[in-house]
């Protein structure tokens, strides 16, 4: 996994998820058992690689996703924490990202959904992973929706 830097503080189960996803081109790891995080059933994940705004290194994380036309949609929830996840801050600094969906690998440009986009995409993402609604209730910040546009 030389091409993927994993943050040291990641829980072992997330590191395992990434390693299985990468090793099998998504055949193992694409679907994630959402019951681990309070959701239900198996849901799709992608691998997002951002450039660390402090380190300058590529950092890869698995994230739940939805689709909107040709674009992919992710949620910067951080479990409803008061601050944004580091990956979101990274893509704000460097919006060019790498994405893997199953065996498909591509570059994308990330942007935070504006109010109109968010209004359309938020219910879609909550339908995929119900705990997002609870996460939003836990925090005063508006949880960002991120759109990944393949380039």
C-alpha cells in the first residue's frame, strides 16, 4: 500500500477496510457493514485520497457515497463532532483528489455543495446512511456535503 498513506490514529478496522479494498480492487471492501456505525445493511464505500494540507502527503480514507448524475457525493460528518474532518479541510486546501470506486480509479475535483445542492443531496445521503441525521442534530455546524466531479 505504498501509494496510500494511512493516518496513524485510524482505528484498526478502518485500516483493514482500506487494505482489503486496495488489495482486491474493491471486490472486498466496497460494501461496508453499516451496522458497525449504527446504520443498517451493507452500503457502498469509495476510497478518497486527499493531499494533506500540513504534510503534503496523499492520505486515503474509505467513505460512504452516493451518486448524482456522473458525480459522487460524500458527507463530511465526523460523527457529528463540532469540527470538520481533516479530509474535508484537506480538500478545501487542495480540491484535486483521487477516487477509487471498486476497481475504477480516477481524479476528481471536489466542491462543497451550495445550499440548493445540499437541499437535494442531504435526504439522498440520509437515505443511504440514516445516522447522518443524528450526527447533524449533535452538532452546531452544518455538516458539509461534498460533490466529487470526475475529470
